[in-house]
C-alpha cells in the first residue's frame, strides 16, 4: 500500500507513476485505488477470530501508528487513551464485517482514526500479523494455537473463546529489532552477526527470526532479527521493561534500529499522550541517536588485525616489543608537594618569571615525556606508559621548572600513528601531575602543524590548550622569522600562558669564520623578543651544536644584556657534549636547562638528568633533586623503552656522532629521518642521506633547521639520494625536476622569509610562474570558521564532538578524519598495553583490558583460521567467557593476489612513482592533454608529499592509480602518449 498526500496537486502525476511502478514491481499489477486522505490519523487495527460455524469474536485493538514510510515500527495493545465508545464502535464494526463475509480463522481489520474520533476502514488482513503478539499478551489467548484448532474444525466456544470471557489485562508493546540504520533513512544493513545477545527477564517475550552469532544477514531477505514484546500493568511500565531489555541487547557486525527504538520509548508523547502516523516525521529528535560504543568487539577486531597483519603503525626495524612490563616505583599516599605551578597559579606568568629568575641553584626541565622519546623512539611513546609513571613524577620531582609533555610532533603522531587523542593525553596527565608546570612546543604561526593557519586558529589553539592544563608555551619559528614568532607569542600570552620565546640556534658563535648566524644576530633577535614581552628567553639548540665555549659566549652575552630575564637553554646530545655545554650555560647565567632521565637521554635526546644533578650537587648550581629518585625514574623508563624496540634508534645507531657539527641535523629529525630512510628503502644509504642533508642545506641557503624547515631540508636530501643527484645536478636541472612539495612551498614563501633571503637562481628555476608570498604567510589567510567546522564535524561524527576535536580538525583535517575513522572501526586502542598494541596477544594468552574504572575485559586468544577465498582469516577469542570470532583481511595474501605493473625506465611516457607511498590526489584524467612539467598526481610517504610532474607533453593514455592507491617505487602511475 502506498499512501500519498494529494494536497500538492502538481505532484499528482509523479506520485501516481511512482505508486504504479511500486505496485507493478511488488504484485505484478499496477492497478491503484484512490482513497480519501486523512490528515494525521491514528492507525488502529482490531484482532478478530472466526470459526466454521459463524462464530466471530474480537480480541480488542492494537495501535500501530508509529510508522515510517507507512511500515509499522512499534505496536501497542490496547491503544493508549482510546475513548471507550470509539473502541466499541471499532470492535463492533470489525465483528459485523467478519460475520457478513463468513470469515474463518484469525484476521485483522484495519482502520484510520481521525482527530475527530471518526474511523475509516482500510482493509482486512486475512492472516495472522507480525504484531499479533501484543494481543496475546493482554488477552492471554494463544492465537496461533487457536488458529490451528479452528482449521481442525473446532469451534470457538469449544476452545473456551467467548466474547464475554475476553478481557484486557494490562498493556503490551512490541518492537521489531531490524538490521536497519535509522541514521541513513532506515537503509537495510547486511553482514555477519559477530555477536548476538538478547535482553530478557520478567515481562519480556522474544519471538526470534534467524538471529544467532555467526548468522549472515543477506540483502535478499527481510531485515527482521527478533520481535521483542514487553508487558506490564500500564504503558509506562511496559515501556520501562522494553527499554531495559533493548539496552541489554548486544548485536555486533551490523547496524540495528535499537538506538532509534530507545528514543521512541523515552519520548514523553509516546509515554503520556497519543501518537499518530506522523509521529516519527514530526519528531526528528528521535534521530539524535546515541552511538553504540561496541568497544569490546572493536578491540577484538584490532587485536585480530594485528595478529594477522602485524602493527598498524609503520615499523622501521624488525624488532619485537619487550615482553617485560615496567614496574612503577612506590608512590606515597596523599597529595603531591607544591611546586612552581602553585606560584604560577597564584602570581601569574610575570610572578612565575620572577620566581624562576630569583631561584637559587639550577632549574631543570624534563623532556622525557616529549622531546626525549621524539628523538629516540620516533615519538611513539603512548599515553598508557606516561600515565603509569606520572604520579611518581608528581611526588618526587615537584621542584622541576617544567615537564615538557606536549606539542611539536607529539600532537599529530598521537592521532596519526598511536590513534590517541592528544588533548586527552594532556587532560589525563594534568589530573595526575597537578603541581609541576607543563610545557609545550608551539611552532609560532604554524601552531603544532607544518603549514600556516589563519591567525584566529593559532589564538584559539592556545586558548584551548591553556584551558586543558598547559602552562608554558615555548614559541619558536623554523626560520627565526620574527613576524611568525610574534604572532605565536601574542596568541600564547592572550590565552594566559607563560610565553617562552625561543631563538633557534645554528652555526657556531665561537667560530669567527661562521658569520651568517653571528653573536650580533642572536643578540639582535633577543632584543626584539624581550621588547615584545616574552616572560622567558630561550635558546633552542635543536641539533646539539652548542659547544661549551659557544655556550659561554652566547649565554654570557645574553645575561649581560638582559639581567632580569630568565634564560632557558635547550639542546641535544648527539655529539656527546651536551652535559658539558649545559654546565657551561648554567655557569654563564642560564636559569634553566633541559634534561631527560638517564635511560632516555644521550645521543639524539637531551643530556642526562642524573649527570647534571650529580655534577651540580654541592655547588651553587645544585638542583635539589634526589639522585635515588632519578635512579628509580630511570629504571622505569629503561624497561618501558624496551616496549618500543621497533622504533628505537639504537637498533641501527649505536652511539652519538660528532658529524652533527657538519650536517647540523636536529636531534628529533635525526631519528625520524632515519625512520623515513628505512621506510623508503634507503636504510643502507643513511650515510649518504646525512651528506646529502648538508648539501641540501647549502642548496636552500643555509637555513635555521627545525620543524618544518628541517623537514624541507630532509625531504630534499632524500630526494637527492633517491634519484642519485648531486648538488650541482640539482642546480643545473632545477627547472625540470619534480621537487618535493615542501621544497616548492618553502621557495614560494609559505613558511616565511629566511635570514639572508631565498637562494637564487634556484628559486626562480623551481617556481617558474608559481605565485610567491612576501611577508608573513598567514597574514592574508581568512579567519577559520570554527562554527561551520564544528557543524560539519557533528554532522559527520555526532553531537559528542568536543571543542578539542574541532581544534584537532583545524590543525590536521585529514589526520583527524583518519583518526576518527580508525577509532570508529577499532575502538579505544589506548586501553591496550603497548605490547598488545604493537604485537597483539599470543595464542592461548589471557589478557585483561580495562576500558574504564570498573569495566575490565577478560580476553583469551584461541586460534587463527585458514585463509578463505576472499582473503580473510577467522580469529577466535574468548571474551568474558563467551566465544567471539572476527574476520580479518590478510593484507599480505590479498596483495599477492594483485600485482601492480612497473614503469619501464626507457619509455619516456611511462610515469613511475618516484618513491614508495600513497596517492593523495590524481590531478588528471584519461584522454586529458598535459604539458611537460605539469603536475600529474601527489604522493605521500611518512608525512613527505611529492608532486609527480609530466616528463613529456602529450595525452594521458591510461591511469593505473586512483586516490588512496598504495605504490612501491617505480610502480606505474600512468602512460602518456607523446605529441
């Protein structure tokens, strides 16, 4: 039946044709009946039962008004708040009609009831309907049994069914649980039922269809899984029982309408008034569906994936995580002692700066929670391991200047590779360490990204970071470009944070032959930052280039020039001289130096905390930190570090290297560059990469090298090694090479203007006619529409989107999208310990996973199944004593089923991938004319994007890739027919 509102007569023909088509397809007959339209009626049907002897009785009515597309969703017996006189008329007319035609057996007489109490006959359904169950519950009559007995020739009186004996007892509700997705217009969902557990108990009846664990819901059959019937003394009681039962259902593998049904059952109009057939259409809030968490099954899918395919995060070396978990040292009971954060909260940033400057002895910033693992372990340390040791730090290191635990690469890596929310990390650590100031790394106008953002985005980011517990903002710019730094400083200061303006250090101020970055250069820049109101002045020696003599020269000069301003020095220990350099800085007037706990120090990390503490004990620079507590802290991280063996730089780098004084690779990038080199097949050429890095730096004009400028130099270095290019060849062929996108954007001016200007003629050769930016890049960007962004995110992910989510999407739109997609598929993987996250459980291993306080999963891995014909393996688990099975695609097996063609190097029109990676964008179509040097597609690998340009002018004959294609080096991208 198709009901059409004919109030819009202009739509008559279209609706007529649609109804005709539906009838013809469904019944083989397109004949239509035109009936009176009744506005907002109730749909009431009367259950009747007749025998072969002319006896007919009714079993009262059911209200079937809750419908979508005129299909019943929820049925109630008896109809709520129905006038007894109307009930009598409906039942009497039903019995008269049945007797008139000599009706036998069970049937339903259906009516529409308008708002004036007038009823209209629709039809008789000459069968037992799906919703007969609610009638059985309120009349205590088994309609199926009665129907069979009538067919056998028994009369209704013989069955004890007389009208005067039929009474209404209470209320019953039926909900049809279907595999339909209300959020998508009740579109049927198909798939395998991974989990099926019903809700039961007193007052609940289940009439099941074909619902059981392992059942496959086909697109070719009805979507009904089970009918749930509740009964109680009245409608609210029955609704409460139904709500409880539906909440207890666990159906995984397919979407169901249960969230929608729960909204209906909670609606005041449903509970305390009457509903009509427009109830769903007029209450769109019913579609504000509470998402089903499904955390346990999602985590099983994740564990199964890792067991079949290995880690989801890229692994640079073939090493397994340690099987030993670190033991947390004893933590005292009670609140931790007060620290410098208490001064900050009471006296504000200015009072905090005075306290730092007046502090006797040397203050330390601990980088273990950020830069240390960024430098040594490719930024892969997870919140899980940071949280475990956090209370110990709060109780035993309250006299730290700060704990660096956020910003820099940790923000995007948390989402990109660890599938964690970086904001939640900040929130959880703040709750565990309330007394030590937190410090983050802010890339000036780039915030925590690798690109420019609108000014309001940078300001908003700092505001949200401060609200979530951040205290000190170390603000720097990768080129020391003052306009970018000033914007970041203003944003951090406006948010109420401590502004620590950081001058990025390169060169050697103690070498009179190195004059580009001279002492006067640094003093001049510091003068501007102090004038701009920085609370703390910082030197950021990101490559560990500060030698002891240079430390004395630079810090001594800064202390003489700015006697009241606290000075904070950051370095890396790549060459092994970090402790000596930091002692020289402290002796020359620095108030704070950066260290990492011993087992996370040295090499590309910061100098050793224990060494600095020991060397200053008994001197005027004493730190007040207990060596015993340093040892305990270090022991935890020594064991924890073993969990990250696949990322540990010591897998291939056995010591520091003084060649950093030549190549000037920043400590954090040293590890990441090594990681990237291995992932791109250049692991055996890392020495060449380091030499190429120095050459690339010279090509680009001798840059300040820190993210993102260091990434630009690194991208160019890897490009040179990958393509066997010398510095001279790059300069000579610059107008025809497909440079990494980061290099092109740098030369366009997208990250600012370098000290001394851009290199020519390289810039002009590379850019040709591409646009150039003069001045601060972000100054011309329009403000970010945060309200619009939030609305889009809520439309995609639901109302639970937070201001922090909006900020993550503003910083990294694609990364945030992929993070949300991953967590939607695999759940809260941050609940897993690190070994399980990286390596999965062993067969027969029993594990516990705490989802939240009081909710722990007991999981046992049972077996891996054989490969099926579509490349999947069954992975068998026991979850809380119940068997669970998930199907996982075997990516290696599936890859072996498909072979991508390679580009022939001697055929100029065959365009091959210049590196392994993923296709981000295809810019051309088959049949399209292209010019030589025209961009064809964009590849991405390890955060490095490269534009593939056409080697010839011609026509695109065939494409072999699309967006999201994963390619190996020299995989054929497309064929171009030369003109």
